[in-house]
C-alpha cells in the first residue's frame, strides 16, 4: 500500500542489514558510535555518582548542586551542540561532551536522592567506629544506593543512545547517524532504516546489560 521508496518492506531492511554487515566500512562506523557512546556514558556515570555523593559532605555543596540541577537540567542539551563544536571541534570530543551533558542528570539525580534517603543510623554507626565522613560515602552510602543508581544509569543509557545518534546526524563524518544522513541525502530510503535498526539494537543491548546487573544486585541485596 505504501511506495517502497518511502517505506521499504521489513524483509528488505533485514536483507540490507546482512548485506551491510559484511562490509568493513559499516563496522568502522558502528565502532565509532559505540566508542562515543561508551566513553560519554562512562564519564556521565562517574561524574553523576561523584557529584551526588560529594554533595552530601556539606549543606553548601547540597545547595549548590540543587541550584545547578534546577538551572541546567531543563535546558535541551542539543541546543548547546553548536557551542560544543566551537569549543571541542567536529571530532569525538564534542559528541562525547554532549552525551555527558545529557546523560549526567539522570545518574546525578538518582544518586543524590538515594544518598539523602540512606538510613542515618548506618552512617552514625560507621562514624562511631572511627570511619571518616568522606570514607562513609564510599563504604556505607554508595553500597546502599547501588540499586537506585543503576536505575538512573539505565535511563541515562537510553538518553545516550539518542544523543549520540542526533549528534552524528547534525555534524559528523562517521558513525551510524552520519550513515543515515548520507543515505537520506541520496534518497536511499532502504539504507536510512539500517542505522536506525542498529542504534535500536544497541540501545536494547545496553538496557539488557544494565538491567541484568540491576537484578543481580537486587538478588545479592
């Protein structure tokens, strides 16, 4: 009922998936996207957990973090991409920075809210045993909030997949998003759907991995 030039049949898309899977150029672009995704998400996780925990050390730190979240979280980070390109250039750094800016907040907010909800009796017991306030963050607070933090990481992973694809579509010379843009400009609709399917599979795989880790943590807890 629909012209194949506008919406190819699923069987044709699957066949094209296998065709491109045999080309080294496709795997080079796929690897670039995975690299940007993994590095950006990893940095967002480290920064989010670190900032969320450090804010518990002082009321001033908590107040500053609260102001930061209220100010920056509602901003659509894709609007900052032109500025990031001017600062970091067109290569990997600007795309990774955009992923960090967008994926940071789910991890940060999950860490912060969970850390504030930790039973204070656990912290008082550790302090009474001679544990420093900073050490309590890593030995008491962090183990207690891991399940909640992983829920934030799961959301951040989905966001990171969306952001890396958008960044590659807007300004890139490689990656899955760039492949879609090139195919669209040449009106190769069949090739447009292949990167979409792969980024979807990548997101599903990442979500499954984090979900599996989350379930193992829940069972061990």
